[in-house]
C-alpha cells in the first residue's frame, strides 16, 4: 500500500510535520512494508509558512516588527522566488500576548503591515496574506498605518491605530510618495523606518481567508470574535460601533464600501483593511495551500490518505482544510480517514465531507489538557488501529 499522510497542525500540541511523524510511526507498526509519503498541510493560518518552506524549499525571512502592543519582536515570512507568504499571526496573533495582555481595544495590526512593507521592499511581486488567529480588532488600520496611510482625528492629529480609536477617525490619508521613507507623525515606534514606504498601488495581495463574516453587526468581527480576544460585553459594543463608523468614513473618502463583502470581518477587520487599502483579492486559504504545494500530484498512486486537525466539526465542511482534501481525493478515488483531537460532527456531516471515518484522540470525560498532552501518542495509536483494521 501507498499511504499519504496529510494532516494540519494540532494547536498547542504538534506542528503539521510532527503530526505526520506520529502518524507514520503508527502506520509503520501496522504495515512495515507500506510506502509512506509525508505531506504536512495548513489552511492559511498559523504554521502555514513552515509548511510552505518544507514543500517549496524557500526561505524564512526574519524581521524585527511590532507585536500587537507595539513591542519589538522577531517575526518571519516565507519567500520563494518573487513570492512572499505572510501570516498575520506571526506579528499580530493572539499567541503573541499573555492572557492579561489580551484586549482588542488596545491591540493593532501594525506589525503585519511592517511585514508586508519589508516583503515589497525586498522586491516581492506577489504577496499572499494569511489572516487568522489575530489578537486585534482595528479594521486593518494598523496594517495600513505601517504602509504609510494616516488616520486623523477631528483636530488633524494622527491616531494610534488601535481598536478603541476607530470611532475617532475623521480623515483617511493615503501614502504620500513625496515623503517615501518617512514615518507619519504618530506616537508609534517604527523599527523598519529605514525601509521606504512601498508603492502599494501596484501590489494586489492575495488574501487567504476562509471566514465569510462582514465587518460589523451581530455577525461581524466584534460580536463574533472579539470576546475570545479578551473583550468584555461593553468592549464588544464599543468595537462594533467603531468598525461601523470607520467603514462609513472609509467608504465616503475612498468611494467604495467593502464592509459587507465576505471576509471583511476576518481577523478583527483586517480583511476589510486589506481590501480597502491594498486592493487585496480574497481566496480560500485551504485551496490556495493545496494548489501551492502540488497536493493533487502527491495523491497519484495513493491507496489511502490519513489527515487530521485539532477539532473536526460542522464548520470543517464549509471550506476548511479537511473538506478541501476530501474534494480532491474523491476525484482520484482515494479514501480519506481523519484522526483528530476531537470530533464534534455527527455521522451525516462526516459522510457529507467525504470522509470514510473520523476518529478522535480525546476520550470521553478526559480533560482537554490531558488529551492535548498525548496528541502524538494518540495519532500513532489510532493510525495503527486504522491500518490493522484495513
């Protein structure tokens, strides 16, 4: 048999490559003669740059940028040829902050903009921006500010681009090519001030996003996602009001309303900001990664595909990685089994995704911390059982 191992990462437990190795150990125990192909994957979120680096043998570029609270950190993006792949979570992700630091009224995507600026300054002609896992709710204002945009209050003073200042924006000024390389007057430290502000008008980033929420409203960025970033009920209302106001100002001054487009509410409104200020085009993250890594070629001759992720639920079937894998595997008549940390989908949903089976590591009543700690062993054990059963 030829077995293709193509899992996503398991959050707080294993990278995608580590998950591949764990699955491989189980397969080898059950069927030592099998041909095993490792194919770590991601959906455009955390860990995607490492996955692409593994497949495409490119370069991880390290840059000193701002974290969500403007503290200097070392983040990276992935480059191959003239293409850059940037994860916003590298600079502006929730995992960059401790529990006590998490407050989307105070956080910014400024560091993500610094990564984009660095990539363009290095001559990258194509930029993929993966958004997910954000600590922010600034509508992409921080990202745009790092690229030279200015957001002014009623007194003409540049605002710090954070969530609580969305409601204060009165004027939006685009980058001024006459002052290229200069940092707009604001209280923000810019560790990349030596890099010229790029002419972003000619760059059309591909925005990798599987979230379809609008910018504001009950299904928008603040009401759906801000709570998990540290916002209380009052802060959620304040942020939603701010996003609504910000969108109106941007629509009036730029002439286009992006707020209701699918994905505008992703990553605290970074989707909106990328579309409005960079002209970004939205593309499904999972589909883009499968295309970039040559996934369909890897399925050639495979008899079985083992995949997995931290939690498989009904949302998995709505454009997530496992569902995208199943769609492609079906065209090649390759059966797919998912081994996940937890399975929160019924049999009909599992079958609708195209899976032969979905198994979970977590045992009934087991604390989450315990199942996370034994993720590697669980993947090995369950892959062994799948192959022995077959």
